[in-house]
């Protein structure tokens, strides 16, 4: 689960709910890795409280502060029983410098291959790809040297991930990276949005399928047929990037990362709207029956609907009219 940062922690918490559910719900044992964060124990306390409130059975902190600590067998062992791993936001270069290429980093990859759900927000999202944005400036136009790339954990192959994508205008730097490395798929994830990647087998083999969850979008740059001058652009000059295929995917969209194709779109259904349509359909069917029976005039039907609406409003305002303890 690749989360673009600033996921909702107070309202619906859709993304965090899905993570806990995918990790086993009431049986979930979640390991929180806050290494990227500059905050103290409070960052773990926040996620500990959130995940337990959402039903997780146990939450443990796994926080190496150096590469030596990431070699600690006891710290590595703490991931053994995890059903979900969550990496917080912060500085992704710090996270990769401490974790990647260590026994702890290897344990995360092994857990992922074994079916453990791995999620990360902001910095914890960037490190999941094979190539990682280390740092850089924002802007719409790709320019030479506007960002640097480091190695990630490689949970998502042949890709580079950027986060806070639309909110911090990171289109240019992601385009710069894929212009220099056209074999990579560029994935930009907005805030309070998750790219949920699952392995889906079919008759042609295993496919990585990305579906979008949250209030923003996931933007994908496919540079397979790009025309670029990345190899000759000087200093910080604008770069040529022509022929890049752009996909902007809102919630409900699905994209096959293996074949690089858009899958059938699943329309989003608003539960409130669905409830209103169901009630309206019931009223219309009742009206049709009354008219067919000839025992109700239009004015009678209007009064009946008005009374029903008034009664519903009264119940919503006073759910406990008898004063009984709730």
C-alpha cells in the first residue's frame, strides 16, 4: 500500500482501515517502522492508538537508528510474526540509508514475498519502489538535475514513486527521472490516497495490479516510447519529454503494472446517494400502486410524502424520544 502522505487519521480513515483489514483485522499484528521521522515516540503512539482503535490485536515499534541497529537480530526477529508492516513519513533518504541492504531491509522484503501487507506513507511510500526520489524541487517542467535518485527496497519493480504529488507539484521531477530512465514507470500519489498493489495470477503469469483508494489520484507516466534529450540537456535547462503516456487514476481505477494497461473502471458508489435512490424508488412504486388502485389523489400522496419526510427528520433529531438510557 503506497500512501501519498497526509492520510486521514480523524475522519473516515478509509486507507488506514483497509490496511488493518488486509493485515488480518482483529488478528493483525502490525510493526511500525518510524525511522524516517524526526519525531520522538509520539509518532509511534499516534499509529499505535489508531491501529488498535481500528481493531488490530497488537502494534510494535521497530526503530533502528543506524545501520548497525538494522543488523540487530532481535530487531529483525520482531518482524517474524508481523502480519502488517507500516513505514511512517519523514526523510526517505534517511530511511533508505539505514534500512536498505541490511538484515532488517531484507526481512521486510522477505515478509512482503511471504504475503505480509507492507504499507508506507510519504517517505514510507517512496522507499517501496526499486528507484526512489531522494530529494529535489517541485515544478511542472522537467529540468536537468532537479532531483536525485537513490535505491529503494524494490517491493515494486522497475518503478519510481513520488508522494504528495499534486499538492507539491512534483510532475516535473518525476518526468525528469523517467526521461533519464525510460525503463521505469513513474508513479505519483496524491495526499490521502493509496496505490494498493496486489499480485493477480492469470493464464499468462503473475501480474501486479494497482487499484486506487482515497480522495485524490494516482498519476502514472509510461515513458516506453519517449523521445527525450535527457542525455544532452545541460545544467538545469528544461528537458524534452515527448510521447510519454499519461494516466490519471481516481478512486476505483485499476491499472495493470505488468502490461501497463488500464483495466475496466469500477464506478464509485456513494452510500448516501444509494440510500436516497432506494427510498425514492420505494416511494415511486407505492405511488404507482395507489394510482392504479384509484384510491388516492395527487394531493393525498403529497401529504403522505410530507408526513413521511417530517417523521424521518424527527427521528434523526431525537433518536431516543422515550428518554431511556442509550
